[in-house]
């Protein structure tokens, strides 16, 4: 009996799959066949389905996937996030699977790691398990810039969510399929990975990580470090706003108050010296900044109250 078959030793209902592997793909002819073959070999002892979400590839990726026996669907829009969202919704509506696994089509991940991903879920120790690529990162698999960016973004997300996850951008992860119902998932592109963790966290899901192998990709990368980094940073800012609203709006309030006082002090000193106010625009700006400071602080208080109510009402897992 293999390690994976031991994980799925519990009885399941009729027509229920042990897991579905959803793979977003766009022009991945160099890696798709190898990826599917590896998944099949790793999951040969358990009931599974491979779902390829194709972004209307022009190089025959979808055709290769079909020939390899994978289920292929097409996303209506574009982007990594949209592809995964389409795959998750398809699984929830059309497949009876206990666990959903997501991974990339470029052969960077080793499907043999799926066993260690799903084990905490079936041991009832986690609802979502994320891979940690940094633990077994192969030479040439990630540039120094990407490595530094991933660590920085993961650090920010880890601090805001208070999670023991060190690689929030990893594309290999597993979760209970019903968790899809509790995730909003609106982000496009690479920020999707961060938003997915945040949504699961808000749903009170237990989240952990395990080491996974990360290999050099097959084919040409589609990542744009600068563009994707800015998008992910925007997602993290929104993450701070949603998880720590009082800190977020309180900081904005303090900045506005400080600027308002600086401009106001200049006008006040001028009035004390000349008994006239000639810099009317500065007076208006100072007043607006102080008003904005008050509004930001009030907004932070309201948002913090809403967050507290949401935390008390959301306790599914």
C-alpha cells in the first residue's frame, strides 16, 4: 500500500472522488504532458480526476491534455486567478470530491508531494495545506529577485494574518472541497494566491504548510516580477485593511492629522506675526486634512466593529 492510499483509507460515499487536481494552463505544451503523466503516476492508487482549465491556448496545450485523458474546460475570461476560480466552481458544481489540489502546468511541482499535502487534512489537523517551496528549492528554479519578493510578500501576509505560513505564493496546495463555498476569490493573476489564504482565514479554516519540491519550469515564464509584485502588494494592502482596519485607517488618520497640523501651524504662525491670513488655500487644505483625519478614524472604528461581528458569526470550521 502506497503512502497516498494509506491517507485515503477512510471509506467514501458512492461516486465520490478522493481528490481532484485543478491545473490552470495557457500555452504550456512543453510541460503539460509531463505534468499529467506525473500526476497519474503519483495518484495511481486513489480515485482522482485531473481538471485542466485552459486559457484558450494557441499551441495545442488543450489537445495534448485531452489526449492524455485529462478533463479540459475553458475559462471565459483571462488570467491565473480566473482560471483557478473557474476550476474550483466547476469542481464544486460537477464533481463529488473530498479534496481539491491545485498546481501549475509547467512541471515545477512534483505531484509526489500531494500525499504530504493531503495527509494533515485527512488526519483532521488542517482544512488547507500550502506548500513551502523554499524548503526544497532546486537550483535555477527561482531568480534571486523572485525569491526576495516572495519572502517579503509572505512576511507581510504572515504578520497580518498571524499564520505560520512562509510561502504564501506557492501554487501547490490542497484543501477540503467544501471550503470553496466560503471563499470569495475576486483577485486576478498572482494576487489570487494571497487572497485565497485570506478568505480561508476569514472562514476560520485551519491552515498549515508542508515542504514541497520546486523545480525549474518547462517553457517560457509568463510572470512579470514588477507587474505581479505591484498587484500582490495591492492585495496585501487590502489584506491589512480587512484584517487590521483600525491600524489601517488609524495610520491614514494620523498621517492626515500630522499634515493638517503642519500646514495649520504655518498659517497660525503667520497670523501671529502679521495678524492677517494671506494663504487661504493652505488654510483650506489644513482644514480638509484634519476633517479627513477625523473621518478616517471613525471609519476605522466602524470597520473594526464589523470585523468583530464577522469573526463571531463565522465559525464554520
